[in-house]
C-alpha cells in the first residue's frame, strides 16, 4: 500500500505554511513550513485533523489522554511519527520517509506531547503499552465481564452510555484499519472522551470488577484481532 499525506493534512499544512503571493512582503513569522518550530503550531497543522485538538473527533486515537501518555515510551512516539503505522491511516511525517516535516520538526512534536498533556504523578499501576501475545479464547471470557455490557456479547454493540447507543467493535472494516497496538491501547486507556472506561474503570461492568491485568489486556487484544476479516487475496 502506498501512503501519502491525507488531504486534510495537506490543506492544514498549506494554511499553516502561509504561501506568500509573489510581490508581497513576507508576513512576520515563519515563512516556510520547514521553519515552524513551535509544538502547538506543528500539532495544529499536521495532527489535529485526525487526532483532534484538545480532545477527540477524528479517525485517530486521542493523543491528549494522560494515561496513554503515561504508558507510551518516548521512543515509540518518535518512531510512529517518523514512520507512521503501515497498514493504518497514520502516515509517516519525516521527510526521509516521504513525509512533509523535517526530522527536527518530528522531534519537536514527539517531545512536546507529554509536556502538553501528560499528568505526571498519577496513581495506579496500568498494564504496559508494549504488545504481548494473548489467548483469544480466554479473551472472550474477559470480554463477557469487562466489555459485553456496552459492546454486546460478541462485540456487535447494543449497550448504551448516557442514553447513547454504543457501537460495534467486531466490525472487520473498522478492525482492518487498526493495528494490534492501538487495540491494546484502547483496552488500557478506554475512550474517556466517549464514555468508555479505562482498564480499571467500573462503568458498564459488574460491581466486583477488578482492574484488567497484563494477561487480560493481552488476551482481549488477541480477541479483537481475531475478529478482523482475513485480508482479501492479492
Ligand atoms: C490521516 C490521519 C492521521 C494524521 C494526519 C495523523 N495521525 Fe497519528 N494516527 C492515526 C491513526 C488512525 C492512528 C492509529 C493507528 C493504529 O491503528 O495503530 C494513529 C496513531 C498515532 C500514534 C500512536 C497512538 C497509539 O495509541 O498507539 C501517535 C503517537 C500518533 N498517531 C501521532 C500523530 C502525530 C503527532 C500526528 C501529527 C504530526 C499524527 N499522528 C497525524 C491517524 C493520523
Ligand atoms: C461503559 C461502556 C463501555 C465499556 C464497558 C467498554 N466500552 Fe469500548 N467503547 C465504548 C464507547 C462509548 C466507545 C466509543 C465508540 C462508540 O460509541 O461506539 C467505545 C469504543 C471502543 C473501541 C473503538 C475505539 C474507537 O475509537 O472507535 C474499542 C476497540 C473498544 N471500545 C473496545 C472495548 C473493549 C475491548 C472493552 C472491554 C475491555 C470495552 N470497549 C468496554 C463504551 C464502552
């Protein structure tokens, strides 16, 4: 699959870059996209379209989630922004990988996420970010307790949050665009912006629910991955 920056990315880049019409004096401030070195400006121009500004909305997972920022290694932030996530809509941003940004700009964004939205010192002992092999059959038993109240017994949807119906998570078209990594991340962080609890939250779960441990998270990730349609033969 070839990948290139999405249209929203390009449109935002052009807006932020501010093309100077010929014959006019350059406006104050950076005149070329490559000169921009401010985290917020770079984030607004390149990431907001998919990841949301200071919140959700978009096909990408929220990056301002403190639990996500607590568990994700710095090296992974740099790696994924540099290279993208092949097979998902997350594009490469480093110019050496065909992306629109300089290596320096990629570093500024990767290093800026935790200072902008992280909350150091939060308690709890969340499972780690790194993928681990899991057992989908055991994951189905965990799903019945931890997820089915909102997503239905086979992930088909059916529950509700604040009167709003909760959608399916077993949709092969949705899962085909998600890496195992992001599925694991959702199991740990939930979507607090949309009413899905994190690994320890009790919403939609039995009263005696205990926080998901590392094995539960690995097994749930394996279950979600098993609901993907096998890719069509090429
Ligand atoms: C065209 C849409 C799009 C754009 C633009 C985009 N992303 Fe993403 N990004 C995604 C999607 C979708 C994912 C989830 C990929 C997966 O399945 O793992 C993702 C994943 C990520 C992840 C990993 C999150 C996790 O939970 O593991 C990081 C970090 C990230 N993006 C940072 C950025 C940054 C920073 C920018 C701007 C420089 C950006 N993205 C621009 C769509 C986008
Ligand atoms: C309190 C209800 C609730 C519970 C419990 C819950 N979810 Fe969710 N989940 C949601 C809502 C709401 C969304 C947002 C999408 C929607 O409204 O359908 C969501 C979204 C998701 C997504 C897609 C993320 C996205 O951005 O589209 C995945 C994957 C997911 N849930 C998996 C799980 C798994 C696995 C469990 C059990 C560990 C679980 N959920 C438990 C309510 C819940």
